[in-house]
C-alpha cells in the first residue's frame, strides 16, 4: 500500500495545506482502508460499518465536487499508477 505521508506531500498545494479537496480524498481513503480491515475482523460492529458508509459518501461528494470545479485535478488523480487508483477507490 502507498504511504499516506508520500501521498500528502505529493498532493499538497502548499506546505500548510490540510483542507484541499485532493488532500481530503487521500485522508478519507486511508481511513476507509483502516475501517475495511477492522470490519473484516469484526463483522458485527454496526457503528463502524455506519462510519465507513459515511466516509465513503463524503469521499463520493468530494469526487463530485472535483468533477464539477476542477476536472483536471480529478483527471490527474485517475491517471496515477494502479496502486494509487486502487487505494483511492477510483474505478476506471
């Protein structure tokens, strides 16, 4: 799996960038991966499942925002190597 710190450094717009859309997508994707692994072990953890679904919905809204306002950044994310697109949950 790709290191989160490497991804953050790559997609930060400036040094103190913690709120840009791409940054949020990357952080949400990392949290989603952690939730998935947790739910694989704890199938009956309903609050975690709900949290996972909320994070997925939020990430989807960020993708929609990018497609409307900054399609070139979304295209850049989609053209990344396979391991990053798999990590971010982007379908081809």
